[in-house]
């Protein structure tokens, strides 16, 4: 097991790869994240809300050992950091008063070997709008932004999670504001015309008392789709945070609850990064936010019916402000898990990878 620092700068706050995405082509890996500024009294996350966040990406050509970090080459609405509104003061938020045109006007070939899709959003609750970018050169350039419809819902908080199926079809797994306007409930939407239009497909689970957000999907060889979901109890973070698993046997038209792969992710909670390994096992990586904080994983040998005890990838986090992972498997079978981390409570937050 090897830990690698991807982006670390004194006085800066690098965070939340789960909000952006990871893409890989053999040993070439690209991951997105955001970079702001540290502030000791910034709250649960020690970031400076009065200074801007910048959207970044890091690229490795050797399976995660070495990385090149740069601003992500996207056209950001209003020139501001994307998917970071909840971490900055109002003047630095993307407002998008005029909605972006919906869909890709020329269509996308989802079977392109070098394709990457990244979703983005303004906020998390009622009024949140979302959009996407697409790259066909392994994230060296991005087209967009292209708006996602509201689907008649009070708010759409999109993080990147999708399954492609042939040239024209792509299923997005998204989070909606609940009927009371608060964060959030998971659903899926689909395009069958290359991203020109999208339609609401199905809810994944009932509306929760707390929240169910940040889905991570896998399609199994037999066609079944699994979606893991970050969950929180109705009494807030201290009531419990966990990860649930849902399955669909009709290509995402309907869903049923399967089980709970992770019973507790710690105060504040953490999203899943789930993938199907080359040997047929499922791997689910997550951050753990109670002491000792760090990064963990669970594995399933029977397509999600049963899960292993947690594998501790590291437990040396400085405090709870860690995790939000993304993960891919290299051609040699090793897993590269990317996340944000700290070594001590008032230290800078940085992006790291664990290769295991």
C-alpha cells in the first residue's frame, strides 16, 4: 500500500474529489477537485469563505505515482469555481440567473474511447441548478457548459455519476432537493439522443427523513445496476451517517433496497466510490470521519449481496475533514483511491491517492 500526495500547498484548502469525478484510460488517470484557502476558524471545513475556489484537475500517466496539477480547462459560468457555492460567500457564488440552454446541441458519441463527462451544480437544495461538460480527448479540453433540465423538481444538485450504453444513451444519477426544499433525494435521468435531451427516469428509494445523496453506480455483467447512496438520519449528522445499496433489474426503470454495505461513516458522513473490479468483486471506498479518521473500503464477492468488514486503508487523519473519494482500478489490478486529507486539525487540506 502506497500513499501519494497529489496537490498540497501551505495555506490552501484542496478538497472534495467526489464532487467532480475521476476518469481513466489504462494507467492514464484524471481527477477533478477544487482549491481554495485555509482558514483556522472556518467551521467544520476550515476554508476561507471570503476567497474564491478554483476548479482543478490532476493527471497521472503512470498509474497514480506522479501527477500534473492544473486549472481544469472549462468555461465556468460567471468565471467562478464550480460546485463550490456552499463553501463561499454570496458574492463568489455562481448564480446562473439565466438558465443555460439545455442539452448538447450537436449530440455526443458516448462510445468514444476517450470520452469523459463531468457534472456541476450551483447549490444543494431548492433552487440549485446543474449542468455538464464533455471531453473527447481525455480531459485535455472540455466542451460546455450544457444545462440539465429541472425535471419539474425544486432543485438539482449534480455530481458526476453516469453509465453509458452505446452511442446515444447515457444514464445520469443525480440528487434532487426534497419536497420540503432541503437536500436531498436520489434519482436517475436518461438521454437516448446523444445528450440533446434528458428525461426523468425513476426515483431511487423513498424520500428520506434526513437525506440520501451522492450516488455511485455500477452495471454488473448480467445487466443489473447497483447504486450506493450516502445517507443521513433525520435528526442530523449526529443521528447517524451510512451508505445504502439499491438495485435495478429493469435498466433503471425501478429500484429496490438491497442492503447497507457501510453502517457508519462518522460524524458528517461521506459518499461512496464504488466500482466493479476486473476479478468480478465489488469495491466500495469511503472516508471515515470519526476518530481515528481516514479512508476505508469494503468488498463484495457476490455482486453486493454480502460485504466484507472494513479494510482500513489509512487511519492517520488529523481530524474529521477527510475523504470524499473517487477510485479506479489500474491494468495491473491495483486500486487508485483519490481523496482529500489533513495531517493535523489546523493544517492545510490536500489531495492524496492511496494505491493498494
